[in-house]
C-alpha cells in the first residue's frame, strides 16, 4: 500500500480465493470436482503472481527467441512494481489450499483468523513461509505475556540485527564495489567478493528470519526455524536441509513429491529433482541467472544422490572438514549466478577468477576490518552452536547478558544504517 494502495487488493484477493476455495474443496466429496476446485485456486493465485513477476520476462524471452529466426512479434508491456512479499504469501496461501485438499487439516471457519494467517506481519514480506498446520491453530489460543518467550524473542532479534547491519550490510559494501566494476578487479578480489557474498546473503536473509521469528515469539507465537548454519553442511543435499528450510520443504512437499518424488525410477527421480530446483530458481526471480542457479543446485543434488553421498557418515574429522569446504566452494560457485546482473556478467566473473592477476582490493580500510570482525564473530558463534561447545563461564547469566550487550554496542558502533533493503524483499 505504501507503493500503490491498489496493491492491498492483491493480498485480499488471494486470501478470499484460497479461503473460499478450501471450504468448497472440503465440502465436496467428488474427487474430480475437488481437483478442479484446487486447480482453479492454484491457477488464480499463480496467475496474479505470474502477471506481476514473470509476464515481462516471458514475453521478452519469446521476443528474443523469435528475433533469432527473423520473426518479430511485439507484446504489450506492463510497467508494474513487484508487490513486496507476493511470492511468500502466495505460496503460503496455496500451501493451505493443498493441505485442505489432502485433508491434512480442516478449512478455517473464521475469515479473520485465516486472513491473519496469510498476512501475519512478522513473516509476511520474506518468510518463513509458514504451514497452516503450524500457525493457524496458534491463532485460536489465548495469550498472556510470557517473560521467557519475550526474552528469547528479544535475543533472536538482536542477533538478527547483528547479522543484517554488522555482517550483511557491511560485506555488501565490498561485494558491490567489486561486482559492479568486476572488469577492474583481480582474481583474488573477485574470489573474496564471492565468498563475502555467500555470507552476505546468509546473514541478510538469516538475519531477517531471526528478527521475524523473534518478533512473533515476543507476541507468543512460534514460527518455524528457517536456517540451521548452512555453511557447515558436508554435502549439497544437506545444505538444502539447512538453507531457507521453509521454502525447500515447501518445494519438497508441493512440487517434488507430487511429481513422484523418489518413489519412481532413478531417471525420473533425477528429473524430478532438476524440475524442482529450476522452479525454485524461477521463484527467486524472473532472470535466466536464477534458472541457471537453480539448475546447478539441481545438478549437485543429482550427483549427491547418484553417489549416495548423503548416506555416508564421515568417520574422520579431516574428511568431514574437507567435505564442508568442497560443499561451500560448490554452493559459492552457484552464488555467482545469483549475484550477477545477467549471464554475460556471470561468465565474465568466472573467467576473471582464472585470468586476472593483481593484488587484493581493500577499499575502505575501516570498513574492510569491520567486515572481518563481524564475519569472525558469526563464524565463532555458528561453530559453537554447530558442535554444541560449552564453557561454564560462558553459560552464566551474567555472561549471556554481556554477550547481547556487546552485540548491541557493535550494532550501534559499526552497523551500516543506510536503509539497505533485505535481499529477499525483491522476491
């Protein structure tokens, strides 16, 4: 509404369609009619999403493809702003309709409660993409102020802000300087920028998720965990069990499994994986770079499944560490396409890694040092949490309060407060 008041009608329309559709689906016993009703609900919701997010991308791609064959067709172009959160609330609402269709839950009778489920403000604009089975029942409970939950939520918010303004936004200064002028930078600078971007996007989105989960927790509500230290994954399959969990499980339950999942032949299973990840890439944005990003992740999943790497258990700490490093390098390689402006830019970045000599670009000395400090604190905390390392002196109440006091001071002293948008707001 801040951009365009009429856009409020979009979320209302999606809410009305899925609320009404679910009631009719539940009431009807005829399987064909139920399927038709579900299909209508899905088509209407994704139709709105398609118009605002993918129409111009599709028509432009068709135009360029036909131009290669000397065929010229002019499509009408709509200059539309992408409504904030449309991908998130559309998936959440469609997931509710599908759950009702499979009788995983009964449709919500109270329109107000259902509307709250679709538009719950802490996670509306960038997730986690909640399931109706988890969140909807919470709206029927009575809540009193819970000090422990409020304290836990506040801690999550502080850590979320640290991830965002101290780590992500500080790293983005370096990443933008290098990627926006990649032709002027050396191989080592581009490698640093790419590694920094991996942590930038993690802290940007992970930070938002922590803030959203913490906000909801203060109010008494429990949202699902969205990140579990993804860069400690020892293979690419495990990475997607730790990264944007709410979206990856959504695609698993509503795309991969309906396609046949792993209940089909190996060839079909690998095809299902590739389709799921390409669709996931498209979900992130209307650009061929996201399609390639999704396809690369799909390819890595197929390799992991083919060699059964996700079934192996590392007996050696050294091998485990090597696997983590290899996984990070592969995932970081895919981030090049995610960050690049277009495919040509991405290929230029990759080529530069192997061809351009020169020293490391530092930029602003203070900003670079602050980036390293923030990144170091992040890695130490994630390492401690991943391997459950405890020191009695750090487990005291005084130490815990001191930790969050230090984080707050660092946020105020070296945080970047330039109004930077969260990366996932654009999706």
